[in-house]
């Protein structure tokens, strides 16, 4: 009996990457029409069926992926995980896979849940969210030979090349760079940054995008010091920090924030007198009408499932990485620009 065609077979036949094949299957509107038709022709010619790519998990016991459901901290930040879980569940269903949600109070408790689910043969693989420096969860899964992919890179290592981690992340640095560059292009040279305390991998990357844009515009590091301030995530923290920022630097012309929660706080602190750009493009940003950077969560979910069901099978060292089949996917976000109070257009 001949082997069933795989995503890689389709990619080779259509002369595209595995990610492009996944995009055609899961998010066809983001693929150019001519490329989309070429991939679909290859799928028809080979007789490929999308569910076949899940065979690596299906040959295990449960065809189930475990994901921790984080506690709802507030309605703003929680919306991102909700959207990701919805996209992951929807796309997994197309592959004949199920998503099992579980709760845990902290990383150590999450590891205990891993052990319980593995012992009970309840799941075949895990998707981890909210990665951080020194994350013990990934090492535990590696040590126990478990299939997993992280939404968020493994901070603190050479994450682009490390063979022990499969991950998908949104390029926060590029997103904040685009937001800052947009404001600078509008003639606003005093663009401030409201971010999380140093040490947050995701937050540091987003701050780096702001720094890159200011450096490219000729603003010296010494000038940047007065244009940035740190705060814990949340509307109240953002409001208080923005008040201090404007008192310290009353010539601030605009603010880029690390999250929509911080952005909303800054909007309240400044009474909407200056442009504010957040990050995540949550329903709050759309409803109130301020600009934000949107994570492409459908692409993130598609990348996670590719790494779980493709040649790597979610396992450490399962296959050598290559230029066409890397161990990570870095998704570029898009900047959504609105007139404060009225959504106008989307910049790609």
C-alpha cells in the first residue's frame, strides 16, 4: 500500500513552503490567488486530504491536545487567549483532533497536570502559552519525551536555532516598530513607550521595536530615557503610569503601549488629547476606537498544528530543521489604524 500524501508532498509539488500549504487550507484569504490555485491543483493531483497530516497524533492514544486555560485576569488581556483557543480548536477539528482544556494555579501545578494527563493517556501532545525566562514546563516535557509546541518563544536561549524547542510566536518587535514608525511619519517626534517592567521576554521584544524605530529616525538613546515608562499590565496601572509620564515629559506627542489595557489607561490619563496605539487589537480597542497592533491568531494556531502534526511531530529532535521546514514560525502582526473614536482603515 502506498503512503498517503503529506503536506510536504503538496508543498514540493506546488513549489511552495509548508506554511503556504497550511495557509491555503486554513487561511486562504492571505495567500495570493495564483499561489492558492497552484496549491489546490497539487492537492487535487496528489489526492491529499487535510486530516492525513494529523496521523502522527492519531497513531497515539487519544488524538487530543492539552492546553492550559489561564485564569481570566481582565476582559482585555483574556480576549487574546480566548481567540487563540477558538482558532486552535476550530483548526484541530478539521484535522480530526480534539483540544482538552485544563486549569493550573502556576507552572509547577501545570507540570503536575501534565503528569496526570499523561498517566491517564488523556492527551498525546501539549500546547504551552505564556512562556517566560527559565520556564520549567518545557524542560519537563523534553525530559519526559512529550510532544509539545509553545505559543511564545522559549525566552533566554538561542530560540531561533535551538533544536529542543518547537514554537510559534507573533513578531512583537516588528509590530511595535510599525506602530512607532507610523506615528513618526505623521510628524510626531516625541513618541513615548508605555511598557511592562524589564525582564518580560515579550515586553522587551516590543520595547525593542520602539527603540529601533526611534534610532532609525535619529533620536539618540539619551533622549529616549525620558520617553519611556514601565507599568504592570492593566488599565489602572497604565493610567497612573501615563500620568507620571506626561508630568515628566509634557511635550510627549503620542504613546505606543505594550498592550491594549495599558493603552486604554493612557487614553484615560490623556483624555484622548494625543494619539495612542495599543497592542492586541482587542474588542475594547475596536469599540472605543484607538489604534492597535493585531496578532494574526489564525496563523499562529495553524503554525502550532503544523509543528505538532508535520515532520517534527511535536517532538524534540524528531527531524532536522531546514530552510523550508524550520522548527519555529514567527508571524508578522498588522497595524490597525483608527482615528480615536472611529475605526477608519487597516494598514497591512
